[in-house]
C-alpha cells in the first residue's frame, strides 16, 4: 500500500469496533478499511454504502461469496 494505513490504536471507538470485528472474522482488519479509517467521514460513507448494498440483497449470498472470491483472486488477494 502506497499510503500508510491508519493505526488501530489511533482510530475512534466506532471504527475500532468494525476493525476488531473484521479481525475476529478474517484474522486481521481489511486493508481497504484501514485506509478508509484515516478519514472517519470516508470510513462512515463506505460502511454505509456496503450496509446499503447488503440490505437490498440483489444477489444470493452463495453467489456473492463466489463473486467476492473471484474479485479477490483477480486482485491477487491471498484471502
């Protein structure tokens, strides 16, 4: 990452809870969220976008998981 991620110790409590939940689920916070956490307003906007997309359920959960894995593979993510 060319831009240094936010330090978990320096973020606001609401952001820390999200990052802690990601760490519990995936082993560490997601790097894109550590980048968004540098600017709390951007972090809140991105989380709202993902929450909104998740609430409309346009894609079946099984297909969503496959799409996420494919995108991760295309991005060379070792998830």
